[in-house]
C-alpha cells in the first residue's frame, strides 16, 4: 500500500508539472507597439507567422515583429484569461470521475462517481455525489455531500475535495449500511471555456455499525475526470 501511494503521488506531481506547461500563452510584440496574445498556429522561420487570438487569426511578416515570448495569461485577457476557462462566479456544474480504490491486503476495486451541484464563487463548489465501487463479489455505493475548494483562479489550480455521507456495502452476499468520509487533494486544468480535467489522490474511510460496535475500513483513492 505504501509503495502504491508513493507511485501515485509521483504520478500526480509529474502530471501537474506537465499540465502546468499548458498554463502559458504566446505573446507577439510588434514594432508598432501592438501586443497580440494567443496561440501561434503557423511559423515560417525568417518569413512569417500566424497567431490565433480568441476567434481571430492574425498574419505578420517577420520584419514587423520585435519579439515573441511565452507568458502566464493575464486575468481576463482575451482567449486565455481566467474568466474564459470555466471559473464563473456562480452557476450549476457537474463532475464525472473514474479510477480505483485500493483497500489493504491488495484488494482493489474500480471506482466511479458523479457529482452535480452549484458553484458559489470561483473558489467554492458544493454538490450531491453518488458513485459505485465494483470488484469480484464486492459492491459499494456511496451517496454524499461534496465540498470542493479551488485555491487559485487560473487555468491550472490545485484543489481540496471532501465527501461526507452514506455508504452501502455488499460483500459475501450480505448488505451493510454505514457512513463515509473521503478527503482528497487534486489538480484541475481547463481544457476549454466550459470543460476542465482533474485528477486527485485521497483516502476513503467507511464506518459500519454492527451489534453495538463500529467496524471501519478504508482505502486509497485515485480518480481522473472531467468538470462542466
């Protein structure tokens, strides 16, 4: 379990690093003082370039250009501002995630969750989640409140997610009922103005009351998904 946790943690660090590379835009500075921000879609060395900014594509000869740089997008700027990447102030939203949960003893189950809710600000989302964890002879169904906090208002942001609620557990033919808590840390990157991709690593705790005692279990969770 410790080796698996270390491997997933390294994977998340590398993934976040790779995603961070996309958190930039090309900037073309012209000799006439104009500045164009966007994505270079064509470059002919020593001749010309085309840059896409929003829905427009601009063409410039090399002699018109002073310099070309890659910079972190300015907030609200053109095609790459924070407001253009799904961080609306308020509104309904949803996320769909899948991955796995690894319980002690090398028991691993496929995991999928759906969360529908409301974004109260660019930094805070709350919703209702339902999911399923499946393996041979094993089914777990969580239904919970989901609280999500985004640390940055940018194309790439880390976030904290907490799920609290009910959990149905079926193994060996019996059905048990209990509660669950599932904290996780992740990173989210915007893919378009309305769609983002996230991946997170966390832990799920399950408590099941049985005969005046509490039986508990838990496992490491890893999921990747999309947000709308």
